[in-house]
């Protein structure tokens, strides 16, 4: 049985060609700290395309294209998808991204069982506080507002389509 850290899921099996990226990082594009980290990692990637950066806050974010991770789950904890469809979460995401970019030494100690458990515990605290520390509403409010906005946008599109008849 897969651990909570790595769960196989492959939405890319239908594609004949393997992706060029080594890891797909799902991040919150509305979080200033997350964007700062992604900007740093993008510079380290230096156009090599080793890491695919996916903004879960984008209007066109589609869970099925990104390991089946829905918006709420992605907002609660960091996730990444490997080319074979394996889903990774928490500190393992940072460890794998940094390894992919040649900076594995930064998170190498988290491979040790005790250090890894402590790092995941501390990351969990950070993940739970991230929204309030960046001046944003709680997760439930953000999800509710997003769903409300999407429903309103869908109604607007339906009205435009109905008027075309």
C-alpha cells in the first residue's frame, strides 16, 4: 500500500510521449511566499524545463491534468506529480524539487526517518498557518469564495450561450 507521501496516479498515461519535466510542482499563485519560492526555483531551473510549475489558483486549473489533486487539497498541503503519475506531498516535494535542480543537499537530512518526521510535523504547522501569516482568509473561506466565483462565471457563460440561439 502506498504511503501518504507517495501515491501513484497517472493522468498522463494516454500521452504517447513522456513529459520533458522531471517533477510538476503545484503551488498557490496567490501566496506571496509561495510565488517568491517559485521565482527562486524558476531561476535555478534556468529554462531547462526540469520543473513544471502549475498555479492552482489559476482559473483554468484542472485537477485531472495534475495528479487528481483538487484545489482544496492543493491549498492545504504542497503537492507535486512525477512523470509516472506518482503523487508526492509535504516536505518530500521540496526534497525532490531541490534534488531535481541540483540542490539536494538543502533537504538531504530530511531523508533520515527522525529528521523527516520532524520536518513534516513543522511543515504541517507552517501549512496550517500559511494563509493567516500572509494576511489571507482561512481555507474554508477561500474555497467557498472560489466555488461561488466559478458558479457565477458558469452562469454568465450559460446566459451568453443561451442568448446565441
